[in-house]
């Protein structure tokens, strides 16, 4: 089975994983199936998500999936917040560049910006 792709939605991966796991574990006893599913699930998750799910020390596959779903949402929120912060920084830089361009226009070569009450 292929690992979870970076941009693959978790629920899509879980569906794909469960279909493949059911085929691969057909005929095995239930405790063996549950252990194999837990192990393989943790191996196939992307590294960040797997790290946090492992940290929760899930006892079985179902618990691991539950943790993965919660953590996946938290990681997406974290990424969104980081993107918002980057956008804010870019807006601040654009504003600074606009102010600098305006000052350069007002106080071109040979003019003394120290005499203004701007910056």
C-alpha cells in the first residue's frame, strides 16, 4: 500500500487504507488484523501526522484514526495561521515599500528628509 500523499485528504487515505488492509489481512485472526492495521496505519501516515498520533500511544487502529482526524485538523489550522502571518508580513513590507517610494518621490536627490516631520 502506498503512503498517504502530502495533499491527500486524510479521510480519502483512510478509505483507501481500509480497503487495501481488508484484502491484505483476509483470513487472519481478528487480534492479528487489528495489530497489523495499527502498525501499517502509523507507517503510512505522513511523518508530521504520524509523530503526533504515535505520541498519543493509541491502543488500537480505531483510536489511532480518531487521533489522526483530530490532529489533522489542528495541523491544518496551524498551517492556515502561519500563512495568515506570512500574508500580514508581506502586507507590512508592501506598506513600508510604498512609504519609502513616496518619501523618495517627495525628497528626491539633493533634498533633506531630516527637515520633514515624517519618519
